[in-house]
C-alpha cells in the first residue's frame, strides 16, 4: 500500500472514531509505529488531526474550556504530586510567580511552611489559600476578574507585572503541550498574563500533568526554549525526551 493511500484510510478512521492510537494503526497496516507517527505528523500539518500522546484526535473534537471548579477534579492526584514536587524547588526567601492554573493551586497548598517567600499571583484562589500564612507575603496582580477561572487578567494586570515585579521562579501550567508547537493556552487573556510572568522571571517551571501532553491550544506561549524545568506525572517517550533535551529542559518526574 502506498503511503498516500494509508494516510487516506487513517483520515477516514479518525473521522469515524474521533481518535486513533499509534499501536492500533501500526497493527492494522502492518507497519512500524514510526511510520504511523510520520503519517500522523503529515495529517496534522494538513489540519485534519491533532497528535496526542500515543495517538491523535480529530481537530473538530476539541473539548471546551472548563471552569476552575471543573478543572480542580481533573487528575487531582497527578496535580497534587506535581504541586508537592514543585514546592520542594522553592527556597526560603525567594519570590515566585504562581499563575491561575489548578496545578499552581497545588503548589500553593504545599508551601505554607516556607519562610520569607513572596508569591505574586493573578489567581484569587491562590491568594485565598495562602491568606492565613503570616510567613508568606502575597501580592495580587490586580486587573479584571474572570469568574470562570477566578483569575485577574487584562492590560492592568500585565502592566503591573512588567513594571513592578521580578521573580526567581515562575510556576505555570497551560492548556496543552504539543511536541512540534510548544506550550499553548486557550485564552488570549490568560496567555498574556503568563507571558508577562515568564518575561519577568529568572527561570520558568512548567507544571504539566498527563492530561496536557499532546493537547491542542489556541495561543502559543512559546517553544520549549522558554522552559527551564518540565515537571510532570507521566513517563515521556524518547521523542519527547529528545525534544526537551535539545532545548536544555530538565524533566522532573513527580512521584
């Protein structure tokens, strides 16, 4: 079978089933998984599908953005492990950014015993979580409150970050991370805040639970060269490890 014929059949399968797995396709067409990954990469460039970890999904099948309460229930255990792992990287006396992701909320849950740290955040829930900690100074970015995410966004918040603050570390999450596109966010407002935090930090630590790997977003936050550490709860395959290593990104497994 010619490659073009195989890709046409793969397109028909994903149109019908909404998603496909690399291993299943390799068995069906009696080819290597690398051949299937190449097929999926070409179909992704045509805008037919979005590659995910171990397979691909139909572009039209993208899931809608959830509220912060809904997101808090998604992979709670994985995010909690990531939060505990990230907290261990924070030293007493440091200044950190925490974005409005539920992963950053788990970081906040695990830093309450730290001494002399300053947390700058656009997340109302992070500020509330740390409000009783006398040993932690909490600074809100201010701005327009987005009730869906309970986050402060907009030009006021971005300008406040860029003009007034600089942090040792920026802990942030995202809508999704694609191997050939980098880190992506769903909304322009949240993307603007995260970019400002990244620009005003010494180092960037991406909190990436397994649900975000291979997931599509709309606004690109940046390539992997923007990240210093990649904290995840998933064992990455060789292709992902190689891409991150190329960009000097340290992978940290949250166990």
